[in-house]
């Protein structure tokens, strides 16, 4: 019964991801801009993934720049993106740890939320295809780690909606850093 419940939740998650992609591409995904503080958001994110970190026996740390201003953006979408990046980091890190960092670039008036891990890393030739629908770095990874290959493609679409972008820096066998860059003040649609 436990396996049936788990499989049902997984299928529901895939269906919701496909619906999200459809809504974004149809321009039907609304933006809800609000002001929020990054340290509070980061605290919530770490609390949500703490059971996963504990179960995986990983360390977790944060690095918050001292000059973080309030952000005006779609808080829920920022949270959804970073949560996906965090859960991926945990999933693909067999040992070591994950770090969530936040910084502010005053010249660009942009915030950066980075998730770094000590995991399996990504080969240079695979860095762009991981953002495609239903794709992961390679099929053997999909079998070993699971997932439908939709999370990062949704994250990239959401980042674009927020007038931002996601960058990746990784070395095969030596971990990855995914960074969400978004304007500190989003524009109303």
C-alpha cells in the first residue's frame, strides 16, 4: 500500500509539472509580486528540506551577504525554483553537503540565490540539455536517481517569467552550483 501511495504522489507531481509548463507557455501563469526578505525565505526553504538532508546524512549551510535588501518579486515562484534546486542537490549528492547562498549585485540591482553541492556533478556537454523537458544528464542517472526530467525546465521557464535566469557551474564528480538571478524589483505584468 505504501508503494501505491508513493507512486500515486509521483504521478500527480508529474501531471502538475506538465500543467505548469502548459500554463507558462500559454501565458496563463499569473505573477503575484510582493515584497519579502531573503533571510526569512531561506529559513523556510531549509526547514522544508531538513528531513531530506537528515535522511541523506548530508551537511547543510547558508551564506547570506550582509547587504541583502528586500525583494519585490513573486515569492512563491522564487521559492519553487530554489526548492527544486535544493532537492536536486540533495538527490544527486551521495555524501558531503549542500549550501544555500544569497547575494546582491547593486550595479545590476539583482539578487542571486545559489545552491551548491558536493555531488556527482554534470559534464560540460550535458549542462544545457538538463534544462530540456524530460531530460537528465544521462539515462543511467535517471534510472539510479529517478525523476521525470521536468523540474529544471520548469525552473528555467519560471526564472524567465521573473525576468531572470538560471546559471550552472559544475564539474563531473566534483559537485554543482545552480544560481537563480532575478531583478530585485520585478515589473508588474
